C-alpha cells in the first residue's frame, strides 16, 4: 500500500476521479467550492490529530534527540544547552573493546537466528502441511506458537528452572543421570551462544512457521495433482513445487530480518542471562550495552554514541535490504 | 504410493508431537515447581515429579503479599486503558489515511511509515520522557512510551479499510447526511470487527507482557506491574519480604519460601494468557498471517 502511494501515478487517477465527481455534484462559485472542500476535510484531520501528535512525540522527537551523541550532556546546563564535543563520544566508544564485542555478538546472534529460524520453520511448516486432520494441524500450530505469546521475563523464569545452579532441573536431575557434574551456567560465558539460540528458536520458530504455512497453504493444489499424475514422490513434490513457490516469501522475510540485523531482542539478551556480568563476553549486544551504559553507569555520552551508531547503521541496512528486495521482486519490497 | 504417504503422516505426527512437548514442558516444570514443597526443591531441585507437593507458595502469596494483588491491579488497569486508547487513536489515524480523497494523503502515510524505518533509540527517548514530560514514576510511563500506537498497526488497519470497506457504503452514509465521525462510528467500524479484534489482541498482549517501560521509568515499587515484580524478584527475592516489612514484623511472618514463591508468581503472571489462549488462538494466527502478508 505504501508502495502504491509513493508511486503516485497509481493513486492519482482515483483522486482525480472522485474530485471530478465532486465538481459535478457541487454547483457553486469557485471560492465557495474551495472553502467547502477544505471544510469538508476538517473532521478527518481532527481524527488524525491524536495519532499524529503521538508519533511526533514518541518517534520524531527522539530522532532529533540523537544529536546529543555529539554533546557532553550536563544536566546543570540543560541537555540542549550542553557543549558540543564533535565525535569525542564516538572516539571513546570505538577505543573500547566493547564496541567490537557488541557489534560481533549482535551480528553473529542475529545471523544465526535468521538461518536457524528459517530452516526449522520451513521444515516444520512442510510437516504441518502433511497433517491431514485439520483439527490436529491447528492444535500443533497453536501449541508451537504458544511461547511466542509470553513475556521474556516469564521465559527467563522458565530457563532459570532448568539452569539454576543450586536447584535447576539440569544440575539436579538430568546431568547426574548422565553422569556429568554440575555446571555453573550463569557464570560460564561459553555455554550462552547455544542457550540463547535455543531459547530464541523455542520462542520464535512457531511464529515463522505460521507465516510459511500460510504461504504453503496458498499454493494451488493443481500443481500437486499434476505432479502426482507424473508419478512424483512426496519428496520430489516438496523440492520441485513447495520450496520454489514459497521462495518469494522466504526471500522477503529473510531480507527484512537482515535489514534488522543491527537490532536485537533486548529481553532475550537482558532477561534470559539474568543480567549477569560474568556472561557479558557472549551475551552483550548493542541494545543491552546502550541500556547498561545509560541506566546502570549513567554514561550518556557513551550510550548515546552507541545508540546513534545502531540507528544509523540499522537504517542503512534496512534501505539496502529493501533495495535488494526491490531488485528481485518489486511486489515484495516495503517501499 | 499409499505406503509412502502413510510414512510421511507418521513422521509428521511424531516430529510435531515432539515439538509440541518441547513447547509445553517448560510450562509444566514451572507449574509443578510452584506446587512443590520448599524443602523438596532445596534438596532435589526443580523437578517434574517432586517428592512432596505443597501449596505453601500460594498460601504465602494470598496471605502475606499485598504487593502481588496491587501489581495485578496495575497490570489489568494499564492493559485495559492502554489497549482502549490505542485502538481509538489507531483507528482515528488509519481511517482518514484510507480515504482516497483526503489532501496530503501520501506525505501523511509516509510520516507514519518512516517511524518503522528509523528511530532515535533508547537514550533520547528516555531523556525526553523523563526530562521533558516528567513521566518517571507515574502510571502513564507504563502506558505511553513505545506502546500506545504502532505505525505498523496503523498501516495494517488502513489496508483493511481500503480493501474491505466498499466505497459506496461510505458515500451513501454521507448522502444520508452523516458526518465523518458518525460515518466512521456507525458504518465503518461495524464492518471492521476482524481488524479491530486482531489489533486489540496484539495490543492486549503487548501491554500484559510489557516489563521494559517499568524497568526504565519506575523506581517506585508501588507502581510495579506483575511483570516488573517478577523482574525485580528474579535477582532480589527479599524484595517481597522487605516491602511488606511492617505487616511481617507484627505477624511474625514465616520464612519466605523463596524458590517456590518465585515460580508461583510467574505462574500467576502467565496463567491468564495460557487460559485465554485456546479462545483467541484462531485470531492470533490469523493476525500473524495478515501482518506478514500485508506488511
């Protein structure tokens, strides 16, 4: 729809059409018409006012607020009156090892999530499509989607009941049964890439699965009928019909995710490791870094620099990935 | 051919049953743990098959903790008010944007859309809401920042209005002399229940689950929602007994059964969602599909 607006050509004829009809049904002098036309839209603009104001406050003001990354914020002087310091904050930020660690973690985690979620979700969606009982199919779908519905705080409790060092299910029940000693999960950073990836799949695979299943269900059954007549096996049908026909959806979802690769799920990286400092090496991402520097260290310079870094690189990635989507298939582009 | 098909069916069922179990087991562990005897947990850890059951944790919650009741009230209040206001302003913005005759339609749609591409991030947002609007430690801080309206929902609803409300319906309402507000309220909205339900559902879940606003804007425990309480006691279980110090000291309160109370509060926080889920899962799934296709 956005696309449609931006290529004004598509919308205009419609607008002209209604305008012309309007002229026919509105006899009167020109100025009265113009006045009347403006008046006519006053109620509509009034309707939009609260929403537009909210976006102005919640979204646009903070965008301009990004300039504080170039300031040495001093509350005594007031934020806007604080001194300009140019790129000082960025110099400090990129001198630290943190800048490298958070960038690496953010990109590697999101990259892994994109690939694994895609493979798992498509595989499960194909299996779901095989289920002939509508009721059971719906049941499986709902259950797998359930984790998508709960807050990360609850997820951190669920994870804690498994990983707690003194009372966790793994340390007390599973590992002893396997003859492995207790592991101090919340202080050993090396386990967390696997844990967070697993939690992420558990929470989000169901969502992607629903999306891909909708795409698979939308495939014209005639393709399969024809393939069956030709004696194609189930496996051949999946490879030659299902996968190629859902490729546009896969491409779109993946490129959109790549566009957001610089933003991570704050809850996953903050709540699930329980904000444990010992795990920072493998759990610190840009979002958690910005939060900690701002709320726990009170370092506005550092956090705003990291925030601007994220906003700008993130924006560029969105534009680039959308550009690529447009190249491949205009229909699927966001704009 | 037949045999092959049966093979696929079996594989699919086995894999999906395993995945469903994986999705549900953590909840089972949480629920069982909350009903386990404190001593049993200290000895054998959280377990699916505990030695001894007990409702100790829930007794404690009922009798000792007015915090939880208040937090529940905050969550319900914020969810109801937030979702209602959100639906109202989303609809009021989406409807005019769906009208093909409104001036400035394209720039206004872009104004909404651009918020999905670029944002100022945490630092300016936090400073603005705390310094400029003084939202720190107010209930409004749980409702307004970030959650109240989502540009994506506006665009979803606008698409719905454009594709599902026939233009003649709106025209005829006008011919009958209805104003814009009247047309929206008595003609358009009754035809838009599916999209209102979908977005209302998404908003309800977003408000019920939100802990982020409380984490950054609240330091005053009186205003905590249930998610904020959970967040706080994860690292500081004593928070519960401390905040009740007055009543606890006078009643000679029993020792806090901390490992199980934690789980019991988590159960209380997640239970409404789990109980309501079977009734709304259909709309939830449909909503996700609409969002992915139209977005």
